[in-house]
C-alpha cells in the first residue's frame, strides 16, 4: 500500500492542475510544460520545498547494532544515530580527535608503575535520547497480538530520558555478551581489564536462552562508574590507540531499556531489534528501514544542537567550508536514502538533480572528469555548466597482492623466494591497473602505510627503491629486464625451473564478481606472462576464499584494509608475526614472520608520534620492501561530485557522521530541477498533427458516405417501420 500511495501522490496533483479544461492537442502540449516539475520527480509531492537531503545506497546494511556493525555501508547510518564520547574533527587534517558527548578528550593516566592505564570520560549533562517506545514502561509488556499488528515501533507511545554514564558502561559489557558477536571483542579483551573473565561469567549465567540477559546485574572489573556523568576504563599496560576506539560506535551508549523492549516475544519476527532499529542520542533517528528500497533519517527532536566548526585546513575558508562556523547543527531535517543497484540510473538521477551528491561510476567517468596532459584533474564542460563541484581525497585504505609466507614456492625468507617476489613486484604494473580499471583513481602503494598516516614519507623518500626509480620529480617503475634478471637469479630463467625444466605456475585466489571479471583476470595473466610465468586464477565465493585464508592454503591473494584509526600501528600490525591468520586467526593474512620486524613492532606500537618512532617505522618499511610479503598495491582515491546547492561537503575517511554538517539550498535545487527536467513535447505535438492530417480526411469522407446513404434509403426505411 505504501508504494501505491506514493504513486498516487505523484499523479494526482498533475491531474488536478493540468486536466481541468479540454484544449486542442497542440495547445495542450505547450500547456503541459507548466507541469514539468512533477513529471519525472521520484519523490512524493509533499517533499517539494522541504529541507530534505537526497542520497543513495548500494549495499543493504546487515547490522545497525553498534556492538556488531563494522562496515562502511553500515556506518553511514549508525554514526548519524549513535554518539560515542569522541569524534574526529570534521575539517582538520591530519585527523584530530575532538569531544562529541564528552566534555574533553580524556588523557591516558598510567597507574601501578605503568602496569595499567586509566581513561576517565566525563559526559556532558543534559543530553537526551531520541523519542522511542523503549523509554515508556508500559511498552515493555506488550501482548503478542499487538506486536504482530505493528508496522513500526514508532506506532507505540514514545518517551525519552537523559544520557548517563551507565549507558556507556552497558555497551562495553555488551562487547562480551555470549548472545552477540562483536568483531572487536578479541582485541578489547586483551586490553580492558577483566573483559575476558566477564565474558566467561556471562556464559554461565546465560543458561536460560529465553530470558533477557540484564547486564546491569554483572560487574565488569575494568569499567567503573564515578557518577551519573563520569566513568573510567582501565586497560592493561599502555595502548595510546585506545582513544581512537572511543570515537567508534562500538563505544557508543546503548540504553538497557532498548534491549529489554526488543527482547519481548514476537519482536524479532517483526525485525524489531537493535540490529534493525537503532536507538541513540545523535542528530538523526532512523524512522524508516526498508533496506531493499528506502531508508529514512529524520532530525532527532531532542538533539541538543552542536556548533559547526570554526577552524580547519588553510584552504577551507576559500572553499566556503567555514561559512557556517558557529551555527547550530544539523542543518537538514530529513535524509532520504534510496537504494540504487545499478550505477547508470543512479548517475542519471544525479544529473537530473534528484540526488544531491554522487560518486562517479567508471563507465561515466569521461562524461564527468577530464585529465589534462600534465595529469591535472578537472570537470568536463557539461559538469561545469551545471556548477557541479568535484572533491577528491585519498582513502586511508590499501589494497594489495598478498603472498602466503607458508607457501613452499613464493613464501618464506629464503633468498630464492625473496628474489621471485621482488621480480613480481617490478613486473606487476600497478600504474597500468589504476589507469585501466580505476580511471586513474588511485595511488601506487610503496609501503604498507596509507597516505596521511604518521610514518609515511613524502616525495622521493616515499618511493620504494627496489621497484621504482626517481626521475623528473616522480617515481618511474623499473624496467621488466631487471625483473627477468631477478627471476633467473631465483632459479627460474625464462619462467622455468632451472633444475627440472618445468614451467613455473603460480596460483591467485580471488573472489569472483561475475562476467565482468574477464578483463581483470586477463590483465593479471598478462602481468605474469611478462616473466613467462603461468598464472592460474582460482575464482571462488567469499566464504570459500575466507576458508582458504584461515587455513593458510592460498598462494597469492588480493585483499584490502581500511584504517580503523589514523595510526601506523593499525597498518603495520597486518604483518605482525604473532597475529598470523593461519596460526592465531589474527589479521596477518600473509602469515608473514620476521623476528626483527616483530621486535620493532612491539617497540613502535605504544610509542607517541616522535622522531624516534619515525626511525623505527622507516626500518620496518625497509624490511617489508625487501621481503615483499605484499607484492605492491594501491590506495584508492575517492572522486565525489556535489551539486552547487549542497554545502559543507568534505571527505572524512575516519568518520561517517557527516550528515549533520551538510546544508541544502532548497530553492536553488527546485529551480535547477525544473530547468533540467522540462519535457521535450514538440515531437508529441508533431505526431498529433500528423495523425490528425491522416485521420481527419478519413473521418470527413466517412461522414459524407453516411449522409448520402441515408438520403437514398429514406422512403423504404419508413415503410418498413410502418409495417
């Protein structure tokens, strides 16, 4: 019924205004131009003139419960609703932590001679939750029949209450709940005092699966309530990166009432869960969740307001990003997310003005962007004529070709295998890959760190000298001849084993996406063929691929990593020996093992940024370049487009709570939509006139024959009637 009502709302206004009189076809065609604003508008008529931001999503979110959600497509929803104590400054770069619900960024205090570190978090008083039925006690004892009749939990009476320290403590306890599966529990159990033991105790109390597990009744040693708005977290040893976790939804508050409310019989069957209906204190609340079609965020009426930042990078003022400094956020009342599975319809709706911003699909890249001979990126005249703006940012992400260190051919620390990997690192042309498959939207990776992360060098110092040379102020890949020489030294002249004469065959495990994979697979085969190496691609599904990685049965593979927080530890730990996936199920999917690297990592990971830390990182990078457990890779570059009526858009790769900063000029958008979507009706008028030219003579001739026939047969007809 909802879809039917929406369709009716689009048709009815046009019918009322445009079909009230009967006019000739040609005149009607011209007159209908006045109704062009509603002809192809995909949104309800009630939205016109409203302070709404329109955007799209491709992948449906799976988890909206902050204890389980860990993907970027989920964060764009959860981070608008949930508020951890900290956030990242929206404009400043390098990324900088800032208070969100906390009064200040907590300082780490070492106690017991450095055996423990304590973080004391003070929450701002007066913050209130969004309206929600969980805060109304009568809603905690609903009859199953009433639950079955609900289409949304918001059909029930709504309430609210103040945010307290207990809500943050409750969420930390949820990390260890045996009924939930938090992806960060293992890591946090290593640091938060008593979290592992707390989990074991909960398992004993969780014998009756049907009951609600009230975590308030169970004490967690490492988390302490000081007062209604203050709590402390005690961690083992030193872990400076812990403050970054306090800016992630894993540490956002969850009220116990929400868990109890959603635990009622019949709720899960209606998708009434925290995984579907988040409950938070953020600027927006999720009021419609149809992940196959549309999701709706509406302004939280209890939101306290937050001032737009008044400082940023040197260029922000020139780009208009400080025009709203000090003004209360959020600026937009509603955010409508429409699911678009295909890139072309998404792109066309953006060009029509029905989406306020858009990424650039690969197949329309040339329509939007032009690259000069000097490599400078700009918009095409078509985009400039529409006053569309382009913003680019290098993602804090790395995608790489990994080597399994346990493999007998390409893995291990033997010189033969090392030279084979270095030969491949030269031969595989990542610059070409970026150009062909990413439209140039990427930077070649010369080390495991992402741009903007402390420890990564710039300019000439950033270049891997084993794969590139510095010429003319930029890096150039070494010639394939050098790779062939290394391959021969490794015992594989012209791609054959020098001892057996057998051709060298290597295997690449990857996850298939469909028929469009063939050009990519062919490209990979060509890269290895430069060295006369045969490459077999083992295309599989994600689950099978993950199983191979877990067991360490892959040889070569492709994976990526997106930073959890802006610190070199968050990238270098991916090559830390004790975290080998095959041995400990850690994040070292290459199972790389180097005693010197591991020792340096242990020194580096807890150090503050300093020249001494930089020196250690430099040595670790040198080791990785020499050993090549990753045979190159790239950092994606995001190209984002926004219409002139959307203000304050700035990419932030560390956080997704950006919607509260955005502002829309509704009047300008309406005017542009009308301008860009006027129907071309003259062909219809021409067709009508042509039809008239054909049909009118035929009608005239038919009527003439009727009249003549009536005269000749008039008398006999009368006689017949008389009889």
